[in-house]
């Protein structure tokens, strides 16, 4: 039995017409002789009655501080409703299908409500139904703990469900269907001639996703990578082959030898605030730094772009967290210089490690456009630049052009 | 620990204002020192996005023949959403509450999807949370099978959940909150001076409910009766004491000695079709009758008011099933006389058995009003009359008056 897992996001399921197009993708794969597991997200976006954000608003309008446990119970319904609706579309086309909740599909998680991690997958029920020649439709984004609590996997969780099922079922590949043609070298709303990548490595896509490319959730990529299950990111609404995500050695054997590609793509994250804390007037600087980072962690504020210098500590937070972060630092008796309205622009490439001149090219590209670099950081796969938000689009376009990605 | 189970129907939960009134009933009982289990139905009626009928329409518009298993998965969401919303109302008023799905509350059912029967209740999780001083909010109308399938209990299923939990928890009593003041001697929309009954026996209410009084589901009454858990039917929207449902011996000791009450109430069921099949030209009449009843059962048509005579078979079906029933009879090669637009009017009273003259009084009441009696039937607790639908209201009023129920 050759198995494919196909995941459809909310934007592919928001109307009956779109659901029909999605169903055609399922049936085409079924006709090709595959056993099919479909993973669905909740239908549509805010405003649609059964979308995740609508359900959140329904209860947050009553009680802003809803318990994460009850929030997860509620959000479980969004994907179940979506799965039952999609099942009817498939049935109506004459194919036998069955819906399984995350719990029924054997998705066992820890009890970190709203951000649960999959501990293991017990795929027996999925297998049994596939053997009965049924299309198995699984409610994505959800799981169950060992003691019967219902959980959700956090944003992008349906990708994670699909990847975990792909691994557990030893699937041929996992298809992530979305409303774009695949993974692009940059956001096509910014870079008009951004190219769809034919093949990328798990590492490249993972870094791109972490840096703001929203097509696939990085946790899903990490899971698929462990067992080397290929992912394919493609559009629900056309027949383009999309982007194959695989490992490096598979790429060497593929038609398109892209291992000498220096930069895979340009990603960006808007709405970032930079915080600068002068520390030179303090004796116990190490103790102070520890205090700052601990306070942020305790308040559940995610910090990034951390540059610790002898006389100052610089880091960034999301704009939404900026006010709270400033308050915390002031409560520690410290001054802080706050620069809101920044954006992070990243050049991602698995093969840039050890290649000289990459940073030089980036600085060159940005300087040519008179873009001020507020801060930089780098790893062996990514170089990040913090710029002002009004420079973000210009920066993405300049970097895309400098590395000949079109 | 003294436990009360409180059940709120969809019409008590349809708006935030109504949910607040319901929450006040919960908190009042909590302040009286009780441990509280709340059972909720889905919110509102058709048109409300999370009501049962709306969810049914959502999928039946795509596939009329939805699998009952998937329908139940979908309908489970209605009560879960309602429970999470109501939990926020309670939390917002400063009381600690937790939501349990039917499965989490230990409601174990058989696998008769859409009409599942409760096999047992494992109340450990409910008990544990009550001991932690939490208000436990249970999604009504739903359960789980031994092999993890989600089921629903059929119409009125939240009453059944409440009664089953009341029995399993050995509750002091079960309160059924609704939008009327209690159980009436007749439908107040028909009989203006219908009285709210203070006390009725399980048997009386059970027969009234089976005969069309919609305030409480008969299965719930049967379950409560087994362990003699008192039920109280009362309004969410005022402080009237409502109707206490208990057993006969408890009633003897109650202030209101009503055991010599002949008739408890007048019930009615509209939209009934009478079918008359002449059989005198057939040799094997017994075989024929068997064929008729078996065919109806196989087609899942519920038949009622069955009068078998040497020369004809008479019975009734719901108007919705009439066309199908006629077809089936014709397919057996039989003639049938179809009389649509009938209604069943019933006088219910646990103490009418062996009392002479009850039927005489009924005939008298209807004849005085020139109402044609199309058919009658009787048991030791109920006398039914079939009348034309245009006579139904007049018949209910006449019987109500004749037995001095006002």
C-alpha cells in the first residue's frame, strides 16, 4: 500500500467551489493508485463562523483570560467541522471516506495546551481504514493527551499533523496544498519576479519558514526530515508541480542540481521593535543581563536578534510585546531606548556557510538603495538584517536581485 | 458532598443575556452549598451558527445521505462549543469551572449513531473536579463508545445526559431548566388557563412526554426513575419552583396529596396520517398483517395507533412518512385509504386504571364540541383519540375543562 498524506489549509476549504477543487486533488491521487490520508484545517478565515479566529473571538469576547484547556476544546471543533464537511464533498463524488478526529487518528501529545507537541502517533485506526479502501480525513491541528485531554498544536499545526502522519505511515510523500504555487524565492507581493523553487532541502525551507515565509510550518519540516519523508508544497487551484522539499543527497540525484545555489530565498518579518539597554553604568553586568532575559522569559515574551556588548544589550521583540517589555525593563530600574517599526530581512541558504563575501554582497545591496542597517546577525545558513519597516520591501527586492534569484 | 445536576436547553443559552440568567441559577445553587454539575445543549435554534439544526443543514446541503457516524462527530461540536462559551460566562463571574466533553465525563454508549443509548457512566473525572470545588460543565447529548467512536443520544439527549449523571453521582436532584415555568396540564398556547403542576410522578410525566409534551425527554425520566432521583422542571428566567417529578410514595408524603388526581394532563401530537387497509378479500390475513408491519419496520417508519380488525388494518404514521408508507403498501399489492391531517389528543393519568367512566367523559367532552373521533386507543395510564387537525385545539380545551384541570 503506497500512502500519500495531503493537507489542505483553511483558504483551500472556505467555499464549496474551493472544496470541490481540493476534492479533485484527492480523487486524482486516489485514481493514481495511492491510499490517501487527508488532513484539514478549519474552514476559512476570521468571519467564517467555523474558522479558528472566529471561535477564539466568540469566547474571548466573554472572557479574555479563557483557560488554555477550554480554548483547545473549543478549537478542536473547527477542524472536526471542516473534516465532516469535506468528507461529504468526497462522498458526494462517489468515494468512500471516513473522518477521524486527532484523538481517533492516534495523535498523542503532551499537555501544553494551545502549543502541544506530538509525543507519538498510533496509526492503527488510520491503517485499518486505508486497508478498507477508504479515504481517511483527519482533523488537523489537534491531539489528545494520555489522560484524555484534547489539545491543539499551535499555529500551523495542521502541517505538523500531516508530517507526523506521513512519518508514522511511512508515506511516499506529504503534500501541503495551499493558495500559492509553491515556495518562492521571496514574497511575490513584494518581489514581482519571485521564482517558485522546484526543489529545496529541509534545512533551507526550515530556515525560510522560521524567518517568516509562511507557506509551511517549520515544526512540520523538522518532523518530516527525521524520517526523510519528502514534502511537496503546491497549489490547490492549479496543476503546477510546486516545490519539492527533500534532503540534500536526494537533491544531488534530482534533475535540478541546485547544491551550488548560494542563497535559497529572501524572507522577511515585519512589526519588530528594537530595544537598546545601556549597561555601562552598572557593576554586575552579567547579573543584570541574566535578570533581563529571565524577566522576559517569565513574561513569555519571545526575544530575538540578541546582541550583548560590554556597554549595552540589544534585542528585538514583536511590536505586540514592546510595551510590556519596556515596562519590565523599567521595573528592573533600567533605562531603555525603544525603536518600534522595524522589520527583519533574511537571506537564507544552506550553502552559504564558509563562503566568503556573502555579508559583503548584502551590505552592498542595501547600501546601494540607501537602506540603513540597524543591526545584523548571522548563522551558518542565514544572515539577518534589521531595517526600518519603510525600507523592508526595498530591502527584499534589492537582496533578491543581488543574488540573481529571479 | 451534596450534588445537583442542572441542565440548560438551547433556548436558555442563545444570547449572552440568557446565558447570564442561566449562570445566576448555577451560582445561586453553588452559594447554597451544593456541588454543581451543569449539562448544556447546543446554543439556540436553527439560524444560530452553532445550533444542532444549523450544523445538520451545513452538511445535508452537500450530501443528504451523510453517514450517521460523521453526523454525530459534527453534532458533538455544538454542545462542546456551548459548554466552552457557558464556562466563560461562569468564569467571568468569578467562579472556577471546567468543561468536560461527554467522553471526558465518562458517558459510555452503544454505537447506535444518532440514537445511542447510555451503557454506563464513569463519573470519576466529574467527581474529582467537584472535589476540587469546580463547577463542572458537561457537553450534553453526547457520549463515546468503548472503541472511541463519538455518538449522540438523539433528540432530548441532554436531558438524558443530565439524568444519567444524576444517577451516577447520586445527586440530590436534577434540575431541567427551560423557557416555561414547569410541566403544564396542557400546552398553554392552546389552553390559556393551563396550570403548572406542582408534583407529578415519573410515570405520569413519562406518559405525558411520550404523548407529545415536549418539556422533558421520556428516556431521561426513565433513567431518573430507576434510582429515584427527583427531577425538577423549571424556568431559567424566573424564580418559580416549577414541577417536581418524583415517585408515587414520595408524593404521598408531600404537602400536596395528588394521588387521587384522575387525569394529570392533556397532551397532543399534530401532523399524523391515518392509513386504512381493507383485508377482507385476502385469504392469509395474518401473513398479510405481518408483511405490512415488517415492511414498515424495515423502512424505519414508526407506526402507532394500531387497530387490527378481521376485515381491516388501521394504523397511523407521521405525516412526513405518509407518502413512503403508502408506496410500501401499494408495492405489497394492497389498496390503502389515506387520511392525512390528523392529530392525536391524549388524556394522561397514572390513576385512571380501573376507574369507570373515564372514556365516557372523554367521548362526552368531544361530542359536546361536535368533534369527530376517528379512532381511539387506551392503556392503563392513557386514553388517545385521533381527531382531525382542525379539531385538535378544540379537543384539548374540551378535555382540559371536562377534567377540571385549570
